[in-house]
C-alpha cells in the first residue's frame, strides 16, 4: 500500500514582501488543491513575471492562478525515457488517488484527506468503478496500459457486477 506520507509532501513558497496580495491569496486558495511537481516550473515563471510562453508546452499550471477543480494528475513509472515490463500508474483527481498495482493486477482508491480508509476500491459501486475506468481510458498512456492488460473487461462488461449494481440501486 501507498504510504500517506508520500501523498502529502511539504512545499512552501516564500514571496517577497513587495509581492502583490493577489499572489499570496491565490497560493493560499490553492493550498488544498491537488498539485504536482509539474506545477513548479509554471509557478516560478509566473513569479518572475513571464507571460505564458507559447513555445513551451508545460503540462503544469501556475499556482498563482486558479487550479482547475476537475484536474487529473497522472503518475507513471515508465515513459519515453524508462520502459519496464511492470507499468503501475496512479491518477489523482479531486480528493481521490486511484493506484493500479501492476504486480498484483489490483486497484486501490485512496481518499487523500483520509488515506487510512481501507478497501475503498472494492467497496465502490460498480457505476463509480466504471466512471474511474472511463476516465482512465480517456488518458492515452493509461489507455494503452489498461488495454494491454485487459483490465477494463471485468469492469465494463461483467453481468454479475451490473446485476449487483441494479440490486444496490433497487
């Protein structure tokens, strides 16, 4: 299981005294948002006064701007520089973190505000697991991993799970 300490890494920015109050306000507003290390570079550029540089395709957002509420952050151990047979992944969205453990072929859903809650993924209603899988499949690199391992088959087409979901709703 993932350690809760690895989900909340401390990070601080000390603004100069002459910094506009709006910057301090926005940093405080974003302090509860799910952010990533990819947000550091756009934030530093923003602090230095650079406008958006069109030639730089940054995947992060400046923390001096509103962080989109429905934003997903994808974490991978593999990519263009590293390729291994095992390809776990994680998707942080809102207050949740979905982790796929490739060695055990299992999913784990962590509440980022209460990471010690056990067994959230298996306890999720079928429709919510389907929503997570549909979201995962909308991310090309995750879709490749999911497709290569046929992970969506049992979640998107299981008559047993569909019947259980109808029973739950009834």
